[in-house]
């Protein structure tokens, strides 16, 4: 995701989604084999492939929403990713507990997912994407050529009667090619200009993933039982995913403004602090804590769908595709920081 703004424009959506499908397929296969052969390094390699797929796939789909009505497309995408968390847990539980199958079988059967994934893109999305890509393709090998195109558009518009729709279409084509030819420094500057949207995403993900990895894994009834801690962790994450799904599906019902996008991460950090203190002092220490886990999911999902929707409506139209891809890196920075913080948080709770 960190590198995406600097090379995504060189690789078509068709190729990117094909790579994503291959990566997740490889991940399922080698994780399954690693489980059968008890090879931890192979299973971890599968996790790496899955993470690469997630980075390429999510960033590509976010930028792809710029080809459609952004708020509807972003809400649909966000809702889908929300249900994915619930579906993922349900998939494993169904096969391992319901059908008493090994985890390797669960992974191998999941190979149907990338097939559905790419078929959905190829049949439903690719026709629109490729049509617009052809409309926006100009023969502009350099900046001089682009400037020449712009002069022709302006000159033609001023010198003769001109169809206004055609004029807008040519301007859009020129702007699209301008983005494709941006230099590294211009891409970096445009990415940094997105900080009002990226910081809330970073903070909310930092807080919620620190809760998951550092605190929820250290709570159990009783806390001295490893099985009890594992049980709470599973249910807490499941309830959290339900909250994420609910709020990520709300993009067409509630339109967030910049103030709410910044307030929710602050509230999420307050929830993190409360969970840490509660894990230590056990003020409210029962299954009722799942309510707060659900609220954490609501905050996280709302910042996701609200933040990206607001961004899509705030940036210039020709920068929308680029900006949606570039801003996604803030999520992974927050998750990476949360995983590191979670180690220290959990250690401090156990030590206390």
C-alpha cells in the first residue's frame, strides 16, 4: 500500500486482480500444506501471501470505486469487507467445529473464493473499467504533449461553437493523463495532502487493533484460564466484526463530516484506555464487555466508510482514483503500530 501510488498507474486493474487471486490461492494452498506437514515457516509464508493480496486487492478496489458513483460504491465495498470478517470466522467454525474437519481442509475448500472473486470482477466490473480506460487514454508521452492537448481543448472551445459535454470529456481525459504522468515528488505531495483523512484512519485502526491483540487476548472469565482467555478473544472479535459490518453498511444512511471523522478515533482511543485499565483492575469484568467490543467495531467501520466517502467527495475529480489508493496506507501503518503496541500492552497487563 505504501508503494501503490507510485506504480499502480502502470499496471491495469485486470492484471492487479489476477495477481491478487493468484496470491490468495497460493496462500490457501501453502497454509493447508504447512498445517498437514506441521511446517510453521510455510504457514507464515502463506500469511505473507495473504497480506500481499489484501494490500493489492483493497487498494485497487478503493481506487476502482472512482469509476462509479463513489458513495454507493464505497458503501457497497465497505459493507462487503464488513461481512467478510463475520464470514471468515463462520467459515472456519463451520468446517472445523461443525463438520469436524482439519484446518487444512478448510483452507483447501476456500480455493473457491478467489475464483468467485475474479469472476465477479471480470463479468461485472471490468466492462465499465475498460470502457472508461479507453475513453481516458490519450497519446501523451510527455508534459509538452499534454500541454499541447490542453491548448487545443481551450483554443477549440473559444474559437468555435463547441459541444459542452464533449468539452468536459476532453478536459477529463487531459486531467487523467496528467495524473498518470505525475512525478514521484508530485505523487508524494498529493499523498501528504491527504493527512486530514489519513490520520483518523491511522488512529482508529491503531486503537482497535491494539485492543484486539493486546487487551482482549488478556481477558477471560476467569483470567487465569487460558481456555477462558481464548474464548473471550474469539467472541470479542466476532462481536467486533458485527459492529464493523453494521457501520460500514451505513454509508448511504449517514454522511459523516470531518468533525465526526476526527472525534470517533478519539473515542476509540478512550475505549482502548478503558479496556487496558479494566483488564488490570476488573471494574466491569464479565461478558457485558462484548457491548464495548461491538461499539469499537461501530467506530472503526464508521471512520472507514465515512472517511473514504468524504475524501472521494472532497478531492478534485481527476485525483479521486489516485487519492483513494494513496490514503489506504494509513490503515496498515495503524495496524502495524497496533501489533507492536499490543505486545507491550499485553506484557504490562500480565505483569500487573
